[in-house]
């Protein structure tokens, strides 16, 4: 039983899995935060562009212009 405990304590193959799980969770959290920031900014840009274009007059195909 003592030999089993010593071998179990020396075996660190599961530590790599834990590292990958933590790293993957951090990347997913960062991607979610970036998506939220981009979504808000692009929504504001779309609204501003729509407001700007709604005030413009279409002059394509008008004679004399």
C-alpha cells in the first residue's frame, strides 16, 4: 500500500490535462469578452451609419447632375 501511494504521488500525467482545461477555459472567456465588445461597437456603428444615410438624398440617375 505504501508503494502504491508513493507511485501515485510521483505520477503527474493528469496535471497536463488540468493545465489544458484551465487554458481552454481562459481562451473561451476571453473570446466571449471580445465578442461582447465587438457586438456593442458594431451595433452603434450600424445605427450611426443608418442615421447618416437617412439624411442624404439619392442623386443617382438624376438628369443634369
